[in-house]
C-alpha cells in the first residue's frame, strides 16, 4: 500500500526567537496509506490542529518534510501548494463553514468551478454526493434551513467535491450532540470507504477513533 501522506521529522514552535517560544510539535513522523483511515487523538493543546494545517499545506513546519502522493511539498512555492490543496486535499472542520447565502448544492458546486469543472458536471457531482449522504431533498436549502447534522454532511460533500486523494478532518463531529455525532460519523466513514479515500481525522472521541484503521496519539 503506497502512502498518500508522509510527514518526516516535523517540528513547529510558535514565537520562535521571541521571549516566550511555544514548542508545539517536535520531530514527529507519520504516514497515511492509500485507502487508510487514521485517527489522530490528542489532548487540547497537543498540536493536532497545527499538524493538520502542516499536512494540509496551510502552514509550514520549522523542520521536516511533507510528501503528498510521493511529491515533496516542503519547499514548493505558494502557487504550487495552493494548486495541490485544491486538487488533492479535502478539509472538514468542527464547524461546517458553509456559505450562508448559497444552497447546499451551490456550496458543493463552487469549489468545483474554482477547479475549472464545467457547470453541468459540477451540479451533477453535487447532486450525486448529496444523494449519497441522504440529503438529495435538501439540495436547494440554505444552511440556516438545515440541522447541525445536515450542515456537517453537506460540508463532507463539499470536501469531497473535487475528488481529493486525502481528507483532513479536525474534530468533524465535535460540535454535535452524541447521538447526532455517531450518525454523522457513520455517514463520513461510508463516504470515505465508498470512494477509496485516505483520511487523517482528529478526534477526542475514543469510540470513534477505535472504528478507524489505526490510531496515532499525540502528547503522550
């Protein structure tokens, strides 16, 4: 199984060179194999969000390397890193961050249009993804007209809109009540498995972590 993501010797300190530097990550290495779903478990402040930002090319490490689909992204320029984020990565956060003025379908269409996908194909992809998560009937509804669980399912669809090879999720069900969280996580796992996607999912929920292929613990 080839690795979609490889992090080698990642270190990160905030305020480096200042009066009170804060070390967050120190010589951390991990891999995510193709089709593998990896749980990232850590107490608050242990650096899991920082790690996801580095893996997602939203931040840079002080030391170490980031390889995405075998390509070293560590010293690539902003244009190359932005292009990789758009085409190879999908992001899901604790809060859905859907655009409130657009419908569920439109929120999924927009990132595809930014990737030069034809309008008709983007709309068809949005409808297909919404159907997969049981929200075909909500395609024309705006976020405010949907429940928290429905909003997060739309956010999953948006993350998968451009068929990324790697999904990075930061507490994707952390803003939901336990019952809804469990159901929404089931939807996410079904989507990931059906598409053969690789995923690195940060969670504090050990029950959810135990349902993934492997667990990586930070701060222990």
